[in-house]
């Protein structure tokens, strides 16, 4: 029973994480009006990029720690 409770808790945390990340991506994409802030190009499918990872659970989903980028700029950001 304890193992089942642990698994349910873990899955619940995953659901919260996915929901928060989708919400961040949507709000930042709407704010950017589908324009990549790095290159200025229009992009229908901006991607969420973590600028700074917060070790604090209370500040983990702060929009200031993320940016949306076009796929090209997102790949460049990871190659630095």
C-alpha cells in the first residue's frame, strides 16, 4: 500500500509539472505574439526555454526564469 501511495504521489507531481510548463509556454507565447524575442522572426510554434533553473519549489515556475524561442534560436541557446 505504501508503494502504491508513493507512485500516486509521484505521478501527481508529474501532472502538476506538465500543467505548469504548458501554462507557462502558452502565456509567454501569447505575450510574445508568436514573435521570437531573440531574432524577431514570426514563429507559430515557439518553444519554452529555461533561462535559469530555480532549486526552490516555490519559485520553480516563475515566468521570469523562462523565455519562448523559435526552434533555431532555441537550438542556438542550447549549443552555447
